[in-house]
C-alpha cells in the first residue's frame, strides 16, 4: 500500500497547482493521499481528481467540523497516526520559531528538541506518526516510534532553506515492511527526486535507518 502525504499547502492556487503537478506521478500511484493540514482548501480542487483523499485539520484550517483532528490506519499490523502536529502551547512554539530563525541566520541546523519532547510525549503507542506543521522534512525515531514529517509547500515560517517536499509511505503487502521517503522538488532545476538521506524502513518493531 502506498500512502502519499502532503502538508501545509498555504500558497496561491497557481503555485500550489504547479507543485502538485510536479509531484503528480507520486500522487497518481498512491492508494491513499493524506493532507496533513493547513491550506486544505487551496489544494482541494487539484486533489478532487483523486479518490481516497483524507484531510486532517491544521491550525489554519477554519472548517473544523468538516475535517478530522486525527486519522488512524492499520496496515499489515503497522499502526499509523496522521495529525497536523501543532502545539497547544503557542508561547513555546513561538520561542522555537524565533530560536530557529536565528539559528538559520547563523548557518546552524534547526533545534527541534523541545518540539520532539512534546510530540513524542503526546503521541505514543503508534508505529508511525505522520505530521506536518513544521515545514521541515524529518524522520525521527523516538522510543521505537517513527515521527515522520514530509515537509511542506509553504515558504513561510519554519521552512528555512528546505525544498518543497512531500512524503511517501510504502507498505509492502508481502514483506510487511514500511518504507518512508521524502520526495523533494527543486524549483531551479524543476526536478523531483527522492532524498536518499531521508529514508527509513520499519520492520517487525525494528527501525532500520539507511
Ligand atoms: Mn500549522
């Protein structure tokens, strides 16, 4: 089963359609597409061509009655949870954004340790937690749970220097192995490629990073 994950599509319609078009071959082969929240309405026209589109509500999606807060899926005994990933503690979140804005200016990698302490405390007992919100593609393994952010499509806030990206989760029916990939779009080269440094395999309670 292939699950294509997109997040944070808060862009004007022209740009969002250009990016989604660039990722089209991944969207086309997916059995299910999950929008992880924020900018759902901006992408809804493009995504309406697809079956099995699930949207979870982001903090900027106003139609809260339409969208779910979480979406749970069990595929081949692998438990997946899809959620936007925004913190209720807005002050802590703003401090993180400013700290990382300064770090980016200094040429340093973002420090998301506080965010991951919160995330891994809140969402446990799941094999793979898929979330958006931070706009940075990340695969973190904490206490045997994989926390996967496919990145995002908006250039605002935390997308410091990262390409626009989506995620693909591939769960093999025969081997029962889940593979998690980040697929990035390079706007200068107009090319889309799987980021080889951002891969993960999940097998029988073992996380295999490669
Ligand atoms: Mn958000």
